[in-house]
């Protein structure tokens, strides 16, 4: 990966993301100048169908590993998670937000960015 990035001459346009924390730690050691975001999902309770909040303590784990932030499932985002990221001076991105009302909620909470399959709908909702 390092050789590929070096040859691409676009290293400054790359952010690495993965669910595997240990892999990301290895990438941090090998590529100290490339931004890294830790992907996290939110567990769904089979009985209720509700998604669990993402533990705000994971923000500190990411910061301690030298990552630039988290990229999480929007379903687990709480004000506490956003506050933890803000307090740590790190970025919090969310995926995949296709509901304009949910996008507004997340922007109001203060997430750094949103991944969506319907950018036109989400952008229109956020412009209001």
C-alpha cells in the first residue's frame, strides 16, 4: 500500500478507513502521514430492532492510536458521542445517511461529514 501511494503522487488525497482496529494501528505505523478513520457499526438488538449507541469511550481509543477520527454508522450516534469527539479534538463522520431528517439531526449535533447514497436529497434538506 505504501508503494502504491508513493507511486500515485496523490497521497495527500487519501484517507484510510477500516473496521479492523489492529490493521489500522499497523497502517498508522507504516504510513504516519496518511489520515486514518476507524469504521464502527452499531449493534442491533434482535428483539427490539433498536440500534445500540456507540460507546463514546471509543473516541479516546482512536485518538490514543493516532487516528484522525471515527467514521460510524449513523444509527449509533448520540450527543454524547459527538461531544466526546469534539472534546478530544477529533473528527466524527457518519455513514450511510439517506434520510434527510436524520442528516439534519446529525449536522445539528455537529458531525464533520456525512456519507449518503442520495446526495441531492440530503443537500437540499440541509440547505433549508
